[in-house]
């Protein structure tokens, strides 16, 4: 009879050791199950839209801006008020430090062209696009005013493009590269020719 209690005690000790070992091993493992609270959902933000209408009310230029982690995607669409014509005329991806915008006077007086402004760490750039979405001249889809001007006039730098001074004429103001106020220029569209003016247009 003395052996039975010893066997029972031994069995209890073995079971206790096994149970303690199991509990300790479970506590040491990383929890991969449910955390007890809902995980945050990644919600995609809809593209922002900005629209500018032509002075006669016949056309609308819409900019769609979609921000990503390090870049911003831009799409420009032109439409008429009858919704018969709706077309993407320009698209560009920029660094998050740069931006594209539509000036209030973007439309030319004859509604054939629009101009855009790109601002960035390296300065501003100005572009002219055809409202039809077709080439402006030959195979040229976009006239880069800033690039064309810098290639021709090293003595001046563009300070502002103020808008349209007439049909096919963009007004450009400059400063002298050496310092001081420079002259104004016409930029002719679609030829891409610059005309230096005798007086400053402010």
C-alpha cells in the first residue's frame, strides 16, 4: 500500500512539470493571431480637381492631381460645355516638391491654346498647349516657353508670363541676368518666335 501513494505523487509531479513547460513555451512564442483591435485601412484619396473656364464660356480646362508618396501625377482634360468634346491634352509626373497649375487667364482669346505654369525648386516653367490636343506646329505637342527662351537669350531671365496680349501672343516679362529690370517680349504661337518690345508691359 505504501507504493501506491508514491506512484500517484510521482505521476502528479511529472504532469506538473509537463504543464509548466508547455505554459512557458507558449508564452515565449510571438503572437501571430488577432491583435484585439482592427488594423488601419489604407484609404486611397480621390484625385483633386481644379477647373478654369474660357472667357466666352465655351470651354473648360480641368486639372486632376493625384498625390503619391514622393510624386504628384497631373492630368489635364479639355471639354466644351455641350460635353461633345472631352479629351486629355497633357499629363506629367512631378516630384512632390514641384507643382503644375492653371492660371486664371489660361485660354487664348480665340480659345485655340492654353498655357500652364510649373513651379519648382529650380524656378518656374511655362508651357503652351493646343486646346484640340493636336500638334501645335509640325510634331510639336507642347511649346516650352522657358526652355526656348533660355536657349536664345542668355542675357535675360523670365520673371513672369502674365498671359495673353492678343491672339497668338503671350506676354513675357524679364530681368537682366546681370541684374536690373529687363524688357518685355511677345511669344508668338504657333511659330515659337520671340519679339523684343521697346517698353515694359506690367
